[in-house]
C-alpha cells in the first residue's frame, strides 16, 4: 500500500513501536503508530484500530487526542470498505458527544454524510 516507500514506513513503524514500549502512556506516540499501520493491509488496519481504541478508552472524551483516534477509526472503516459502519460511528459520536464548532465537527459531519 505504501509502494516504494514501504521499507521506510516499516522502519518508522518499528522505531515508533519501540518508543511506545518505552513510553506506554504516551498517547500521541500511539496515535502515530496507529497511523503508520493503516498502510499495511488488513492486518495493519486491525492493529491501527486496536491502538486507536486504546487511546479512546484512555483519554478524556472530546479531547483532541480522543477525537483524532476516533477519526482514524472512521478512516480505517472507510479504507476497509465499510462505509455504513463509518457513517454510523460518526452519527453516534455527533449525537452522543456534542462537539463545538471545530475541524473535528466538520470532519465527523462529512463522515456522517457518507
């Protein structure tokens, strides 16, 4: 999926994974690792979702990190061809967690309209 840059992405993922092991409570590092996994096929999407769910479960609702992880989960659903689940996830988030006008609200509204 990453084409000729696959080796560089693999090296970056390995380095970031090592940092996550050293600093397991660092949410932004986990998010970066989750993003790196998205281009690694179905297994990569599963790992990306696992990491994103961990972030969602361990960050305050509505925080930038929480919303970035949720956004990544929605993008992963789209990438895996599950448009309905991505739309439903965005609609549920908007209905259950009012978001102030922001880039996050705009993104989730676009996803909800899929």
